[in-house]
C-alpha cells in the first residue's frame, strides 16, 4: 500500500514540478498551444485531432468499463479516446499515489476507493471539481441530487475532489427459502441484532433430512482482511459508537467496542465449518450455493448472487437484500464508494471531466445501473422504476442504507492515514477472531497503535 509523502519531500517535489511546468509552458507557448490549453483545458478533441485520456481503476471492473462503458460514452463524445488500465485492488492505492505525485503523471483520472480520497488529496495532486472544473460543468448536472453519503466520499476538507461512480454499501443478503425451511419469517429492515441472534440457531439445519447439518445461519468476513473490521464497525455504529472522536483519537476501546467485536466473533457459532478463514470469495460462494441463510456483504455483488445463473444456484425470488440488523441507534450499513478524481496535472482536464460528469450524470447513472447493474448515487435515479426487476429491492435497500450511513457516519476513517489505520484494525481484530487474544485486548492494542500513528 502507498505511504503518505513526507512534508519535505512534498515541498521539494512540488518545487521541482513547478520548475518543470514552467519550462513546459514556455515550450508549448513557442508552438502556439499554451493559450488554447489554458482556455479550454485541452478541449474535447475533433475528428481530425482526437484527444486521449487515461484512467487507472480496479481490475475488477476496469475491463467491463473499457468494453461496455467507453463505447457508450463515445456516442456522446466521439473525439475522446479512453484507455483504462486495470490494477489489482491491493496495488491500486500505491500505484495511484506514485503516479499523481510524479512530474508528469500517466493518468488523467484516478478511481479511488472510499477511504483513499483524503490520502490522494493530501498530496495536492487532485483537481477541485467544483471550482477547477466548474467552467465545464453542465447546468443540469445538479450536485444537490446526489445522496449526501456517497457524494461525501469524494470530499476532503471542504473540497470536492471526486464524484461517486460505483456506489457500494455493506448490506444483508437473505436466503428466504432457508428462513422458510426453518419456520422463520423472512427478515425485514426492522430486525434487531438481538432478534437475529435469537433466530440464528434455528437456521443451522439439515435441509435434506439425511441427519447432517448442511446449511448455516451466516457467513461474512472473518479472516484477516482490510475489510473485515467493517463488520464489527457497523455493529458498533448501529449502537451509536464510533471509531474516532472529534479529535481523531480512538473511541472504540471501551465496553461498546468490545461488545461489537465480540458480536462479530460470535457469528462464527452459526457459520459453516472453517468460516474463521473466510473472506470475500469464500463467504460469497457459500451463500451462492445455498449453504447460508444470511450474508453480510457488499451489495455490488447482488446481481451475480441472485440473478446470474452462471455464478449462483439461487434465483431472484429466493434472495432478499436490506440494511444490516439494527442496534440501539438504528439499522446498520457501511459505505464503500468508488469515486472518480482528476489529477491537476492532466493535459486534458476538460475531457477527463466530460467522462466523469457523463458517467455520474442523471442519464449516465440510469444507463450504468440498467446496463451493468452498478449502484446509483442520485436520489432521482433511486426514485425511478428501474428497467430490470431485480433492481427494485436493491434501490429500496440502497436509499435506506445511504440515509442510515449518513446519520450514523458509517464509513472507514476519513484521514490522510486512513489506509494505515485500517490495516492496524485488520491486524489486531483478526487475532481476536482467530481466538489468539480477547476482544478487549485486541481493541486496546489497536487503539494504542492508532493513537501513535495519528500523533
């Protein structure tokens, strides 16, 4: 993962970049290009002289965008060529940081996960989309139409550096057939954690009558993974707790935090054998094969879980989706938004903003959701009837999840060192999940390390 640049290194690099930029400006002026570039941000290209922009994105969806999204975009902007490079998630932040801090970045557009915008913005390398790109923003773009929670993922210290392009939320998937088999009513968004745990033993059952347990109540992240802490954090948030206080000091090293982490650990009592080593792929596969009644997972995989026969044994009528169970404060959800940002050293910022603006516009979101099943962030999109029936319950769950996450601040730390904080949480809480230390000791250790990190 990328590390934060030292202040002195940033200053010297910025000074070097400024010098190089001045030289480049003189060179461009001598060829009569600089004034045009300054006026139109590189322009949108012409048939005779198209412009090219490059994007770095998660390999999980980069190819899909290149093959399906770019041709659709080119129907509107035929003279902007788009090249998307897919990078594995574990390498994406480090490569993005390395590129944006270079004297001449390769990429015009950076696609950043929810907690990364502060770290990228801290380098000074991102464009302020409301001010720096305001002259190219269409009058009907309507910033106010975005739900507050996904839009805030692209903001840092009052500046909007990114727009939501793939709006993900941690939600609860339900196998309604297994609930019926156990003689239980299908969950609703009003389900509490106490009620969920009380029902869980009945969901560990023998479904075919051969005398052997073949389905369980739950699966989710349990192994050491940077996303595993989002489960107990959501439980904590639903009970009114927080990771950090207003001074960015650990606020989870208390009875409420221990209770939340222990609740996450206790889910293993009702999970399949070997679930302590389960992460994204293992838990998702267990649900798709009809082995577990509930799954706490990122909603973006719902289509492949409930709709696509190539990847799941389940059908849309069997699978429900909703917010996670409620604590004393209300239901749980956790934000995981992919935002699009533009480097302020891009030679074609207008073209880059044309792409991000189109993809996050009202029209672009509707196409994106119906064509690729990508979750929208706009209130107007969620208020419309989707073209595909499977999206109807998704839209309802998303709107409640956005409202829930905004009211309970249910997201990973918003810090320039957010990724390092998340790694500490993953390291320490995974030891508790594995039974190596108690939940109390895990949180005490994590709190001390995070406090030292943030000093």
